[in-house]
């Protein structure tokens, strides 16, 4: 039953400003027709040498910013500022229970309340940062739990959390490979929406057999795998499309399929970018940019940027709002770009069409995604 938004936010404010009761709170998503100042905000109580404080971590989708606020006037001002932002979802864990708030299209609050969470451990400022998926989760016993893998899983889940701002029923991972991020996506999303289903697609039959066995071992009844190419695997559609480290134009195939499905959310972490690099080598560059592609290493790096820029521009022309962000820190992997897209259905403007045409015509490009979508300039 919907509730007045002001009343629900007042309840959340009380929980956020309770030093003894608050465990953790997250604000994410956005209300219809509005955009908050930060993609995501997280609050939790901490203990510092100078005393207890409320820690506020805000993220613009690229890098987080942390503030440690003294309880009282300082914390109240920050919380009030945060509550004034048009977030679409709030998740608040406290000693008295968990409150999940979703703002409806009509601007009302859909609130779910559940039993109290277990008390947190001592509030140490220098403790390990909170993970969206506990490092001790049984999933890591099955897929392996190296520090690098846990770090990538956590980075992926944070990107997923900041992208998916409403209930979803079906997720498809195109080119899932060994599927450890497929499983992580299900583990995280199923805690919010228990009926969500996840399907992994990979061209290799042995991967399907292996991953299906792992899903059975984990007891993930709503996770399945099919064999097939990204282009024609027998999958009907999805709310969320994942394409993580699909090589070269396989990323374009995944994006094209997501667009045809009118998927609400898309997360793609491209791998290599050979297609446009080869076109740049063959056709050269317009003056005065020849030096940028004359040297192989510069041509390769420029092709990376140009390819993902073209992809983002095309997705925008098909009604998506796109952010290109850092996936994991570059010191862990050089392939650290993530295209994060939300479908808005907004038709492209003449200016946006002209901007895209000027970009590809200037460089003499025929992007794979353009061909796959059948886009006409």
C-alpha cells in the first residue's frame, strides 16, 4: 500500500540519526524526471579516535567521496540534504529492522519493513570496507575466492546497484564465460527481488554444462544457461543485459540485442577493440590527426576511446542514457571501462544525430554497432 513520501522519509531520517540503532543505509536510483546529485550514497556509524561519527560515502559513478560527520548538527544537516535529493530507492538497516523504500511514478512511497538485522561488529574506522557480497558467502567457495576475484565482484555489484533502480524480473548475461559474475548478479539481485531469473549465454557447450552444475550445487534454481552465439541464442528478452569482457565486436552484438529487446538496463565492459583499430590503420586519419594513429600503440589506445564513444553515442540515439565509468581500478586491469545504460525512451534530437554523423564521417568509420542496428545516418 503506497504511503505519503514525506512520512516515509521522516521514518528514515529518524533511523539515520540514531547512533545506537543505525547499521547501514544506501540511497540509489532516481525518481521519475529527476536526477540526484550523486549516483549512490551510503551511510554507516563508525568509531574514530575523537569519538563516534556518521560516515557518508557519496559516489558520482566514477569515484567515491567520504565524509565523517559528528553526530548532532553536522550529521543532521548532511542527512537532511541527502533526503532532499530525488533518490528512487532507500535501504536502511537498523537495530529495530530493515526498511526498503521505493518511490513510485506518482511520487508516493512503497515501503517494505522486515525484522531486525543482527548487531554489527565493533565500529572500527580501519576495518575492511563493507562488501555488497560477503567474502564468506558460499558462492566464493564454489567459484573461488581470491582477493582479485572478490574485488572484481564487489566493483561489478556496486555498478549494478547504482544502475538498477527498480524491480527487475529477468537478467541475461551475453557471453557469460565461466559465469562467476552471472552468479554474483543473481546472488545480489535475488535478495532484493526473490523471483528474479538469470540466464547465461555462451557459445561453448562445455561452459553450459559446467555452469549448470555449479548452479545446481549452489541451489540457484532461477539461474540457467544456454548454448549459442550472442546474436542468435534462444533467449526471448531481458530487463537487464550484461556483457562483461566480450571480445571486440561481440560487445556490439550484445548491445544491439539489448536495444532490440528494449532492455531497461545494460552493463557492458568491453574487451579488445580490433574493428575500429583496423579501420583506422587502413583508412588513416583526417588532417590534422594523422599523428594520433600513425604509431601502433597510439592507434590502439585511440581506437579504444573512439569505439566506446561511438557505442555510447549510438545508445543515446536509441533512447538510452549512458555513463562511461571506471569498472575496477586501472592498477588491477587495463580493461577497466564500463558502459552503463538506462533506457529512457527519449527520442534523439536532430543535433544528436548530426553530432554522431559528423564523428563517424570525419574519421571514415563504419562502426559494427551501427551495422548491427541498421542505423541510417
